[in-house]
């Protein structure tokens, strides 16, 4: 997390509410173990949620990954003055340890063209990661094996 600001203000209609600004970078590694073909990789937006409210979003550029390779990606996720309305009260009262529970959610797509475009194989994988953002700790959040689920 580069920035995580929580405060009071008004939304674009003039309603007083709690506002949240977030700026973070998600780093991931994608492997293509195939020995005969490369893959085209794309994704939906990488979204960070607090409760059910979308507080930040980012997108990586689609790319081609050659056979037997690994690609490291960095995606900037940003949300500016996101109104929380009633959920903002729960952010303060929810945890005594100063941490805020957040959820990272996205879907990654890969497509391989075998023998030109005659044979195509497509895969998609949904990723859900639960994390706690601690206001006292500004170190990188490393996702543990059990903190993410894939479907």
C-alpha cells in the first residue's frame, strides 16, 4: 500500500460521508510452462473491495507470453475519494488492532493458438485474496497460500 487515506467530506452530490483514497501496487508472476506455444494473457480489472464497496481498481495491459517463460507484472490500483456512506462507520469500529479487512478480486484469461487459429485453447481463472491493511505497518503485504482462492 502506497497510500491509504480515510477522512470526512462530501460526495459529488453534496452528501456528507466518509471518504477513502487508496493507491497501491499489486505485483504478480505469471508462468507459461508450455514447450510448444506461447499464450495471450489478459484480465478483467483488478478490484479492491471494503465490505461490498469497490474502493480501488486497476488494469494491466494485455500481452503475449512466449513458451517456457515467466513474466512479472506490476499493476497500480487506485481509488480517489471513494464515498463509503454507512460502511465508513464500521471501518473505525470493526477492529481494535487498527487493521482494515480488504478483498482483492480479478479474473485472468489466457489463450493459446495451436496450428495457427485452427485449434485454440482458452483458460480463465478467478482469483480472490483476503488481506488486512494495517495502519501501523507500511511493509508489503505478502499473500499466504491460504489467503487466496482460485476458481
